[in-house]
């Protein structure tokens, strides 16, 4: 099952979609980290690393896109709460073994609900932006491996993908 019990939290007792009421939850420091990748031809990776892509600084623009996306998550995913994020960072590193770019998004808030969706949205949009910026030279790029890597804070505590998704440390 999930860390939240045996029922989906966004459904009410009758099964209708519902925004979770977090008003009784304690405000705590919460953090989430998501990761993903964009696999591409080695020549495309070299072009991006050299900074000579036709559309400009692929990594820099993807970083900004990811930050902007995290801030708009509640506008994109219907039942997400709007959050006053205190931190969004996007790390993008070349990986010659893919070949491609690895993307890591970190989000942080002090609040009554988690920031997992913001981290996942930031990572996804950073990857999509990389694709958009380089598609003229490599339409075969593959976006993948987008997943939650870590979350901390709130009632369910600390979770990392390394613990196998069993939660709570």
C-alpha cells in the first residue's frame, strides 16, 4: 500500500474527487527531491556542453523552466494546494555514459502539505525544456526515469528511494 494508509487521499467517502483538507495538519519543514534524465546522441550532448546550441544555453534555460514550473504546480495539477515555496533548485549534469543529462529538482516549504508534486513537476519541465531546446538536432531524445528520490517532513517522516519505498526513517 502507500505511506498514507489504504485509501486514496484525493477521493471523498463517495468516491468523488476532492482537495485534501490540510487545515488541521501541523506546519513543518518539508523537502522533496525528484530526478530524471534526457538521453540523447553523443553529438547532441557535446553541442549542449559546448554552449553552442542554436537556441542558446540549454542547461540554463531548462533550470529556469524547472523553477517556474514548481511555482505553478497547483495550476497544472488539479487537486494540488498552492504553496509558498521557500526553495527550488534544479541541478543538471552531463552524463557521458547515458549519453545525456541527469536532472535533479529540490523543493522546500514550511507548511501543512508536502512538496513532492512540485519537485516532480520541476524535474519534468526541465527535461521537456531540454528536449525543446535541442530537438532541431536530435528528435530521438528520450525523457525518462522521472521519479521521487526523497521526501522529508510531515506525518509520514523521511523517505528515500534507497529504502525501497518502505518509508519512515
